[in-house]
């Protein structure tokens, strides 16, 4: 039996990859064989359901953190729109559009270190309203650092998953951000879990990190127990320190997606920013182990059209939540 085939079977039957040495085969295997193995792990452990998530930028700009990739950091000069928490009516209308399109999950994302006070109250009201109005839509929250009490308020309002990316490996993180530490991310995730919430946790690839950093990030996410793993491919944004970063090769993106499927075999591997770089809408990514995506508009970059995404995924044999007719 070929080595990658043997490893595929071992992962399907419960083997956990937790060291650089164990994962080294993922970096040297033939890419087509690796993708085939990753897709088999996805089929046998996750089935053929594709999970679609849409997001709204609930508060934009003026973030105090200095993340080098981000258009919304006040340390970067990108000309991004700045506004406070968006009106409830805007959120409800936007969520309704995606509910009719058969999207599974909806998330309000706010820029800034965290959310509290009056704006936390607005978020809680928004989620509670969405939960009542669109009971089939699953709700996620992405609001940075919060107290356990704040996370409990989100859960009581109908949120079941909290998003908190670790962005990269523990080792490379200081090269990306200096205004908070990697351990603060983990502590925030622990507070969310203590409040009874599941975790959506991923990061960004193509920021100058090594393959070892990508493995380290995946292993940390596996140890966190994330149910959803959003993978963003860096979109270099003018005005950020990473505006001149060389774009990742498509084969390296595909290898990274497959690598994550081997290390986090039962999670939703969710393709986020950067998918539009692929000519076919990223179909190859869903042959490399991915089974989820963010669809529609992104935060500060243009996303993929939801109807086109549905057609692509259906043609590939994935099951989707049915669309609804407008009443």
C-alpha cells in the first residue's frame, strides 16, 4: 500500500497527527494523491453536505490592533469605510436574503479588539431577532475578545458558534501582530467554550510563514477542537504592510487545504478569502478536502456569488440546504 494511502486509512480509523515529523509526508507526497486521500477522508468522516456561511461587516474600521494583513487596523492606511454598529434592520434584511438562498450559517463580524457595552447589547438584540425571524439559519458571532459572560449572552440569543482565528502558528504570530499575544487568543477561545459555544477557528496562509508554521497552526486548531476551520489565502491589500507580498501558488494552496483535512479530519474545512483567484470558483479546493465556504460578500474584499457557488457544489455532488421562495 502506498504511504499516503496507508496514512489516509489510519486517519479515517482515528489516528491523530500532532507533530511536524508525523506530518512530513504531507509535504512531499504527490499532490494529486494527497488531494485524493484528503477527499476520501472528507467523504468518509464528514459526508457529502457542503456548509455555506455568509457574513456581514457589522462594525468597520478603527481597530486598535496592528495585524499586518488587515484593512481595518487603524495602524494601516487603506481607506476602508469606517462605521459603528449597523442598524438592526440592515442585518435582518441581509440575513433574510441569504436564508432564501439556502445558506446554512450567518455571522455578524465586528472590527476592533472586542465587543462590550452598548454595542454588545445591539449584537445580542440582532442575534435574538435573527433567531426568531429565521429559525432555520444557524448563527455565528465574530467579535474579538469577550468575557465569558458576554459569550453566554450570545449563546442565550441563539448563537451556537463563535469565530476566533488564531491567524497563524504560535511561532510566527509575533511577526503578524504585536498588540496582543497568541495565548490571549487561546484564552478567549477557552472562555467561549466555557460558555457552551462551539469554535470556528482558522487563519491566513500566504503571509510569509513556513510549511512548518502551517502544520503548527493546524495542530493547534485540532487541539482546540474547532468544528469549523476557515482558511483564508492572503489578499494583499494596498496600505497594509503586506501589500507587496508574493501571491501563493495554487498548488501550494491546494496542498495546504489537503494538509488541514489530514490534521483536522472531522471539521468543516471552510474556504474563505482568496477563492476568487481560482478560475473555476475554487472547485479544486473542494476536491482537496474542503467541504464548506464563505459565500457572498467578504469583509473588505469581494466574495463569490452564492448562486454560482450552489451550482458548482451541486455539480460536484455535494448536498445543500434547499433555497426558499420569497413569500
